[in-house]
């Protein structure tokens, strides 16, 4: 990380100006968000590929995610949400067990929704992780748009080290494109 806070950086100032020009964001408000944001070293560490390629093998993955505790939790989740899962399957054609499996792998059925401030995580990756900076700048833009649409403070979102949100751990762009108000509660 190159700066104490991101508002001091020229690349971030350019991003703020772009968000103002492209989407009408108040540049001073955005600068204030970046003044409050510090780089997160743990995010950079978490996103880097492991030195030992075997760590990400199918066998290591399977042993971690397909195990009795998670399977039992999945069964409980499917029973508790059987009506919603059946309705989603009927409406979208995605089998209920696939939906449940994604939620299980990503968050252990809501137990691990992420511990990082999403704005700070995406800012760190957008400006301090060159291999994927372009992707994460787009996701940071999407987060700001999402926060405006949801009338939420961009700093209020928490998620994974990569900026993923909610039960399915979707990036902000996917949430904006695909999320629906399935239960009709207005959100």
C-alpha cells in the first residue's frame, strides 16, 4: 500500500472525477469516503495465489466443502427454506439443491458472510492489486451505484476479501444485474 489513505492518491482522484462525470456522484463526498479508507494488507494476502498449487486442488477443495457438518447444515437449510427454494426452482429452473449448495460453499448457510468492509476491500484491490485492478475498479464503481440505489452508506457493506456480498457471495455487479425482491418485502 502506497498511501496512508486513498484520497491522497492521484489514481483515486482520477476515479473520483470519473464517477462524478459518468454518474453524477458528488466528488467531495466520494473523496471523504476515500479519506476514511485505509489499505487492507490481509486482502492482498488473501487474493494472491498460493505458492503451493496443491492447496487449490479438487481434493483439497472437496475435503473442505463436502463434509458431514456442511451436508447436515445443508439439509437443515433446505428444510427451513423448502417453500422458497421450490418457488425459485419453478420460476428460474435452477434446482433447489444447486442453490443450497452455492450458499453452503460460499457462506456455510449464512454463518460466514465476510468480515471485511466491502468498500475498503474493493478499494485495496482496485488500487493496490495490479493483476486484477481493472475488475475491482469496475466492482468498486458497481458498489457505489448499488449503495446509491439502495440508499445505503457505501461503508456499511461487509463481505469477503474480494468484495462479494450476501448469502451467495455475489460481487456488486452481479447483485445489481441479477438480484430481485423475491419475497416482495421491498428490498
